[in-house]
């Protein structure tokens, strides 16, 4: 009897149908074997409980779909992937699980199912030529089915991978805005944390606004900012990924999950180590949802100052530094006029007056100590004394009598730069 014999063909079809019936009767064992091998050998698929349940449903649906084709000899290549398999592929895309994990799952399932079927053939069929014919038929059917189904699930995966980031970003943005605009914790805090993939309760948050003004990199703005946020989190010793929300092509909101509060020096050192034209406005760190909200509000204030300062702004500004300066940005023309009235000629935008302003600013911050000011600025004490007197002459008023206004005006000049300085006559 040869391979082309009608008798061999009929016997082969009958044996394949018998194997299919046996597989169907003991379907639970096959499903268990498939699940165990896939979940044990593919680390990326050891996800949460919902993914495990969906994996089981996907395997069950795949087995149920395939067996009737074997039993009745239909064109198995025309089989449609079961809905659970399609949904599982979509969920993997949503969880950023690489497609190679999905493909390997089908390869392992293909091998496991085939080995299980061939073990049944060895028990039920003794004639070598028939065993070979049945094995060839099972292998061909197995490959045809897997080829057809994987094309469908990969298409679903790719569609979801392309679509999901837009939906996820929209959802994340809506949730973040709700958090920022509310005065209390969300009712379903755990659900919000799951959707954001970021823990809110009992965590120390530091909010940042990061942006770049390098127009030549406009096509990669968001990716660069997200990468910068991740790198900064690592530099500052964060044990978890930051929460990043792109606001526009060149600006992003960031929340760093801190284990400790970094000093301004630590933050500046980390930013300068990483930065490539990226500026940072920082709030103050705090614990819990209220701190998540408050730190962002503070970062927005620091950001406002940096925008007003424009080219005069440093790479990093923290809220603790600017204090009452941010409200002065709401009406820069009025602030500029007030600074000119308060400081007189000391508000002129030139190097000599800049040196006098800086000396007087440090002098007032150091408790009017000539010695401390000299040490901080690296000057002789007499030079400080001279500059303070010259500054007072330019202001045309006694510093002691108008100390508060003068200090605020000097801080405005220091942080806001040319936007509040007077033009030279």
C-alpha cells in the first residue's frame, strides 16, 4: 500500500477523525497542558489575573475551533480565530507586551498540541505507514490552522498597538485633569492608579514641567521629553517610572515618584547631566494625592516665571526659589513700571547696574552683612560697602525705609530679567 492509495487516504482521514474525537473528549487535559507551558515558559505573559483568565479563554476557544476541522476534514486554513484569542492579542498590545511573546505562545501551543495528538496516534495506530500518513496529516493541519489564526491575531495586535496609545493618552489626560481640578481624593483611587499605572496614595510626588524650544527637533519633542523624564527619575533614585503627560509638541507634565526629597543642588546636577536643551520648572515634593496636585500647581508657577524670563531664565527653577515672583508675571508691563518706580536707575538694563543690583540683593538676603556678602560674591568688604552705597544713590531712597519693596523688586529683576528692566535712556 502506497501513500497515494485510496484505502490509505480513507484510513488516514478516519484515524485523524478518531484522534480529534479523543482530543475532544479529553479537551480539559490539552487546555491545561497548553496553559501550563505557555504561562511557565513565557515570562512576559505572567501578567495580572485578568490576563491569565483571558489566556485560558483564548486557549479554550482555539482548541474548540480547531478540533471540528480535524474531525470533519474541512479546510482548516479557513478557520477564524476565536473572539477570546483576538481580545487576548488586543490586551497584550494594551499592556505593552511585545509581539514576540504572542508569537512564541502560538509556537509553543502548536508544538504541545501536536505532541499530544501524536501520543494518541501511537496508542491507536500500529501500522507504520498509516502512522506516518496520519502524522503528516496532523502536522499539515496543525500548521495550516496556526498560520491562519496567527495572521488574524497579529492583525488585531497591530491595530490595537497603533490605536491604544491615543486612547490611553486621552484617558490618562482626562484622569489627570480630574485629579488636578478636584479638592478631594477620587472615589475609585485604585482604579485611577491602575489606569495611570502610577501610585498616588502614600507616595512622595515631585511635579515638573519640562519643555524644549529647539525647533529643529520638533518631530521628536514628545519622545525626547518622555525619555528625559525617565532618565531624570533614574538619576534621582526613583524606584518606579515617572508619570508623564505630553501637553503639546514641546511641553510635558511629569510626576516623579520619590523615595526622598532631593535638594535643589541634586536636582540641578541631575538636569545638567542629562539636559540637551530641555528646561525644568519644579514644584515642591509632598506625599499623597493632595501633594500630587499642589506640587503641580507650584511647578506651573515656576514655569510662568521661566516663560516671562525667556532667554534670561536658568535651565532649572524651583518653586521654593521664586516665592512671590510668579504673581508678578500676570501683568508684566505693570510689574516693569512698578520695578522702575521702586528701583529708579538701579533698574536700568546694563552691566554696571546689574552688578549693583546683584550686590544689593545678596546684601539684603544676608541680613545686611557686608562681610557675608563679600564672602559670597568673592569681593573685598570695602567693595561691597561702595556698591551698596552706589545702589542706594541710584534708587534715590533710603533702603531701610523701603526694604520690603526693594527686596521684591530686586528678586523680580533677578528672576524675570529683561522683561522687567528699564531700557537705557
